[in-house]
C-alpha cells in the first residue's frame, strides 16, 4: 500500500482569488508534489509536467494505466511553442478561437516532454484552460502542468471538490475547492497531426465548432462505431470509464418509448431485490413518479445534463443503488460527448 500523505483542502473563490493559497500550491508543484485544482471541464490532479518523478505520482495516486498519456496544461498561448515541435496554422486558428477553453490539441512534441507523460508517443496533448484558479496556478508555478481528471482511474470524473475528497484524500498534497465545474465533461481531444483535424474524444468544443473555423473535422472511427476491433487513436478511449459502483444500463430510442421500457425494467430489477435508480431528464421525470430517480437536466439545454452527469452517477452510489437505468440523449452538439461518456460507463445498451 502507498503511504498516505497529509492532504490540505482549501477553498478558493474563483471570483476573488486568494493569491497566498495559489503561491503555496505553486510551491508544492515546484517541489514535485500534487495539487488538485478546478478547471471549466472537471477537476484536475496536477504536477510539474517537466518532472518525471512528480508525473509518476499522478499515475500512482489515480491508479492510472502507464500507457494512458496525460494532458499538459499551459496558461499562455506562447508556451505552446516550448512544448510542440511544430504548430500548424490550423492549430493556431483553433487556439485563437477556442483557447482558453475545453479543447486539447495533439501535436508533435518537443524533447522537453518525456515519455512518462506521453506514454512513449511522439505527440503530446496540450490545453489552455479557462478557469482563473487553474490559470493562476500554472502562471505562478511557471511550469506546464500535467493534469488528468482527479478521480481514481475508471470512476466518474470529479465535478466538485467532495468527489475529489472521496477518491484522493491522503494521496495528494493539496485540494483546491473552487466550487462546481462548468461543463462537467473532459475536454475535446483533437489530433492536429494529420491533414484533417480528427476528434479522438468528444467534449465541450464540438465537431461543428471546429468545422466553423477550419471547414473540416472528422471523428476517430473508434468513437463512432462500438466495434471492439477498431483500436482508438487515443489510448484512454480503450478503457472502460466513468463507472459508478452500480451497473449502468443505457436506453436509446424515442423518449416516450425509452421511459416505458425503463419503467418495465425498473419493476423487473426491483422485484429481483436489486435497488434500482433512474437517471431522468426534465422532459421525462413525470413518467417515473414514485420511483427512485435523479433528474440530471433539461434535454433542450444539454449543458445542464453534461454538468450534472458525473455527479448523478456518484449520487446513486451514495444511495447504495445496484442498477442505474440511464436515458440516451440526441448525439448532436454537446450530446455527442454526453453519449460518449454514458456509453463508456454502461455495461449494456438497449435500443428500444
Ligand atoms: P484525461 O487526462 O483523463 O482527461 O485523459 C486525457 C485523454 O487524452 C486520454 O484519453 C488520453 O489517452 C488522451 N491523450 C493524451 N495524450 C495523447 C496523445 N499524445 N495522443 C492521443 N491521445 C492522447
Ligand atoms: Mg480521466
């Protein structure tokens, strides 16, 4: 067992940042420690990206497979040129439009980034986040910061400090509590090393958004088809992910039909003695009266669903639910990212 360390949990108001705390956090980064901080996507577990020993601590704290590379976070666009071997014009255009923001670009890397962080690949994932606490920490430490989601590998990503405390207490030096994250899903990962940008993981910046700037954008076939034979280009996408303790079943189809089938299955699982929960939306909540359900948002405002999805999955765990019945959403815009996470967390998908 890893030795437990003393974890300091501190609150920072993103609107009125206490720079004394940021200074302390930056000192921890600079001496090779781990600091958890909020971003606009999910909470990240950060370490000095140029210090292999520190980066190794991230893998250990999360229990993350060594072949799953980390995203390097920067606070200034010009830092990109220190890390990337070449920055194609298309990447500059995307950065201009979407940075700071939930977009991670894959570019050929400079040698300064080690095999540890890129899992031996000759490319690196780089992002400039929008959260003021994250930016202040990166600037103050004067280092690029490696920061994957601050959860135990495989669990739903944390969107509040309490989720981080659940997973990482005693494994990191500091947790900065900056309130709830905004988008609630990890960044879009787009590979910029080919002639056409290719989305390896959908997120807050959509393919439509990228096309509006560059005219073209494709998806990695592995995230469109659920065919196990297609190997995803992003190593992280091959793992099962975002899993609560309960078994998640995902229902796809017309909303009213889904609700009917979920009601039937709820009764079936309950009669088998399994505590069952339904993840509903504002449009369907009324169909599940008297049943255990958490409404995670409004289908006409997908940001309400993305921001509450992982929190909902964790809440069902707190309730001791055995089975979660989850409704699919339309795979348009942010819906693509929501469905990517839901499909990965589900053990079974039922087409109604
Ligand atoms: P996380 O840090 O947990 O948000 O995950 C980062 C995601 O980016 C994972 O799916 C990684 O596999 C992916 N990623 C990081 N670096 C690369 C890279 N060089 N090429 C492809 N995918 C990458
Ligand atoms: Mg993650």
